C-alpha cells in the first residue's frame, strides 16, 4: 500500500471510541441475523434430532436391557459431543455463510467496499472482524440452544413410552457430562465460527467486480466452509478421544 | 508561491484494479489549493484516484501529496490520512443497507468527526441541505431514489470530513440543466474553501466550464490553455452552461 509521510497530520477525529461503537453495531447486527433469526429453525431441527436420537437409543437399549444411566451417557456422547456442533455448523453455513459471502461479493461489485476504503474505513475492522466475532458468539449460542432443545425433545420422546421424571433425566445427563466435554464443545464452536466466517468474508471480497462472480464465490464459500467445518469437528473429536479415550 | 497539494512527475503506476496509469505518456501535473483540475477520461481518472488514495503501485516517477511522496509501506498501515481526501464516485459506492442520511453520516460516525459544540449528525445534515436533498428522502435507501439524488448524496458524503482534496468522478452525470446551477455553486464553494479538486469526466463542456486545467490521457500533461486549443463549439457550450440557471434573474430584471 502507498502512503505519504504526513508528520504534521493530526487526526482530529475521535477514532478509537467510534470505531469500537461501529464494531459493536455491526457485530450485534450480524448476531441478530445469525443467531436470533436462526432460532425457529434450530427449535424445529433440534427437537426432531433430540427426539429421534433418544427414541433410537431407548429402542436399542431395550434389547440389551441396560439401565437409564447408559441412555444419558449415549445422549451426551451423540448429541453433545458430536451432533450438536456439527448440525449447528451446517445450519450456520446454510443460512449465514451464504449470506455473508454473497453480501460482501455484491458490495464489491457495487463498489461499496472501494468507497469504504476511500473514506479511510478499515475493511478488516469494519466488515471482517465484527462478522468473525459475531460468528463465534452466534455459533456458540446456537449450539447451546440446540443442545437444550434437543434434550427437551429427547425427554418428550422417552416419555412417550414410559414415564421418566425430568429431574432424574437431567441428573443422568449432568452426571454423564465431563468438564472436557464442555471444553471441547466451546472449542468446536469457537474454531468453526471464527474460521468459516473468516473464509466466507474473504471469499466474498475476492470478487473482482463482475456480477457473474457473485454466485461462483458464494458457492465456493459454502463448499469450502463445509469441508473446513467437518474437518474441525473430526480433528477436535479425534484429539478429544485420543486424550480422554472413549468411555461409554 | 502556494505549494501544490498534489504533484506528479513522470508518473507511471498500476492501480489496485490492475489498470495502468501513464502507460501512453507518463503523468505530470500540479494541483494547488482552490484549483480545479480536469481529466478527460473517467477510467483514467479513476486509476489516478486509486493511486492518490494509496491503492496501487508506482512503476516509475513519483507522486507527492501535501508535499510528501507516496511510498510503498509493507504490512498493516494506518489509513486515517485518507480523511484528508474526499471521493465521490460516478454512481455506485453508497452502502445499500444504509439510508441516504446514514451513508453521508457514516464517515463522520466512524471517525468520530464533528465540530465542537455540534452533534455527530450535524455535518451530514448540513451537506445534504446544501445540496438540496429533500429531507423526506433522507431516510430512504439508495435503490429507492433517483440518480440525481444518489449523486447528490455521494457529493455530500465526499465533503463530510472536511477534506483538503476532492476527487470527483463524472460529477455532472445525472444533473439536469435545471440543477446545473446547484452543482456549479457547490463546486465554487469547495474551491473557495481552498480544496484542491480533481474531476474525471468525458463531458467536455462541463470540464471546460469548471476546470482550470485539463489532462488528456494520451498526453499525460496538464494543459492550462486547453480552451484555446478546443473546438469553439465546446467552448460556446461551456459558456452556455456557465450562464444556465441565471435565466431567472434575467427574466426578473
């Protein structure tokens, strides 16, 4: 980048404070789109997934004849460790990665990015960083909500056949959860959110200026994000099982 | 003697969009405060605007802004100095998710720029009012308004940070003859405030009317006597444009 050496240039603005305000504004807006607006979809899918997993587990365990504690462990194992981070990542990719990537690509075509650069607005600070932060926050919140709703779905599904009090159900789940589970759950949300949003934004900004590039780049962003998200899930699960072993 | 705000010497540069500047003839000009320079080729002008903004690479020659040469800086570097330069694109560049007012206010809000004793939004209001954008349109988004309102919003945004240099891409575009007076007055006001103004346009009469000198892309040299070498019909048209809007006063006399 070219720059003059303006030693006598005094920035009269109150930049840092207002940069933070703008960062917060853009971030909260993205959290609204990615987290709040995705909630109805999460409620539906999490309930179905939770109910299906609990039903299948209960059904299979009935042949083996094990106790209810095993059911809790399997729910934690399948839902908390594996399905919740993976499905929420897929939901976010389907909804928000396409949106972020195509939004930034269109902004590039419409010369909005260029105009921002000309105004002296740092694209990384104004567009990228708030979206990445929002991606991390939203994915964690969505995963947490997904987990809670899928548990509710599980409980309803189990109670369809036989009565299982909620307090007993929750105590079995709580007893099966290890601190390492929670740590890796957070880790998966953090890395997946940060990396896929970064990739989506970068891919969107790679458009040179022609509108036909917008769908191409959006497509690329989604496919790349899918591979990366699944890669992160597999890698972190692998690290988890290598560190703590498979305990069911 | 007043120091030039922008000076180039045998400049050949590549802009960020890969376009080459000065490939036919290296670029030479000096733009002083309160002066209006014209570039007869909007694409060429836009390449130059990018280089002035630091978005490009110098192949040979040099360019000075505010007496300091533009030099290559590696890695992350502050771009706050761009507040000194205002830019209005031809028709694109307004953020589609913001209202017209928010678009004009964005630079001031982002940089926290305001006059002492006045609110953050005062500067944006002032500029929109000056360009006679009806207040009822301020809350609309760019796709909901006409080309001339978009143009006025772009011009208003370009001066909201009180820049020392103005880079204008085809400013006359969308302005009808009835509103030409408004644009002329606005340009004169910017000139009176000692802003150095560069205009890129292919509208020869408008450039002839507004500019102190002109650059043709293939020559790369500023020409202060361009009116003398110009087709007389263009000069006559420029004179007519200069007089447009004065008709009301003549009639009322």
